[in-house]
């Protein structure tokens, strides 16, 4: 694996930080170098939130990402703010349920996933983030879906055990989404 820099952005309450924590923990379990840097406004729920995740074979020098190889945009303002920062050849994952805009760049690979809509239809209203993460794991050349159950098992606390199956269902929906 080379270094993969992932920027996840959206509103507070969309699971932005959990998504980043999930990817970072997955990297730890795979024995690679990781950095997880969450950032959110003082408003928390409803305010801005983003998370920098770096996965690498070599030690991570700085947790700050200025030119991500992957952008997960969970709302319109986040897509608008970060779309031009993605490196040429990078990937952009868009929650097309919440974002009508299309990416005009032709030097990046773009995935439009109606994650919020899928989550609501499947009774997973708070797990649109994990649907997109599942799609990322399936479609990024340096990442894999393998080991996700172990990560969910470790990250979801015992008092929320019912969420383990729901998170796995959301990840599987994202993995299998094709359009």
C-alpha cells in the first residue's frame, strides 16, 4: 500500500468522525501506519465536521491533508469547499441524496451514492456514512472490504451492541451499490 489520504467532510451528526475512526482503526488492525485528525465546529450537531485519515506503509509525518487522494462529501458545502483540492487521479464519493451538484472535473473518479436515501429506506437513518465507507472500501485500489466485521466489533461499544449488525448491513449496502 502506498500512502492514501482521505478527507471526510459534512455536517456534525452525520457520522463524519466515526467514519474516519473506522478507517483508521481498520488500518491499525492491518498493521499499517495511520493518522486520524478530527475537526468540528463548536456547534457540533449541524455544524461543520471533517476528518483527515492517512493510511500508509511508512510513518506519517503530518496528520494534516492539503491535497487528498480521496474525498467523501456528505453535504453540498463540503463538496464545494474541497472538490478542487483532490489530487488528479483521485476519487470523490458524493452523497447524491443530499448533493445535487455534479463534479465537473474530468481528472478524478466520481462516485454518486444516494447514501442518505438508501439508509432511510433500509431503516438505517443514521448510517449513510457507513454506506459510503463500504462503497469506498470496495472501489479504492489500495483498500479492501476484508476485516470490516472485526473493526465494527471493536469500535461499537457493548452497550450499543444492536448497532453492530446495522453497521455491517450499511457497509454491505455500500459495498454492493452499483450505479
